[in-house]
C-alpha cells in the first residue's frame, strides 16, 4: 500500500480523489493548499501527488515547480487535476515538471489509470 497525497482546496474533490485512491488499495493523505502540500510531501514522501492548479495562495503550477526543484521531492510523480484544460495549460504544467494532467470533471477510471501508471 502506497501513500498518495491529494492537494486541492475543494473538500469535495479531495474526498472524490481520496475514494479512488482507497479503492485502488492505497492510503490517501490530504492538503488544502500548495504550501501545506509541499510540507506534507517533504514529511510524508508519498508515492504520488494529485495536485489542483487553481487554489488560493500558492497555485498548483508554483507548487509543482517547487516540488520538482527540491532534492527531497523531485522524484515524486505529480499529476495536475484541474479545470485548466487548454493545450497551453497542459504545456505550462509540463514546463513546471508535472508528470501528468487530468481535467475536471474527471472519472474514477481516469484517476485509477494514473495510479496504475505511477505507483508500483
């Protein structure tokens, strides 16, 4: 069982993603903003991170960039889960170091496929 960090300011989305993580047999942990998410990533060393982009304070693009530049967290796969689904948003996410991108609304199958891809 792996630990998967879910960073999203929307409680409903955290719970939905968390339920998919549980069904996949893994342990979800949660953060409600980018700064808290970075802190949890550093302390918990999750196997994977689902990261919202549009959040108050530090947005997901900035959080992703910080995670990918840190020696402690750069190897953790980060998947952006966001309403920002234009080609330019996907491109910008990759430039920040994101390993994947899934749009909101998402299906459980979308998330399960990403968990299978990134978590051994």
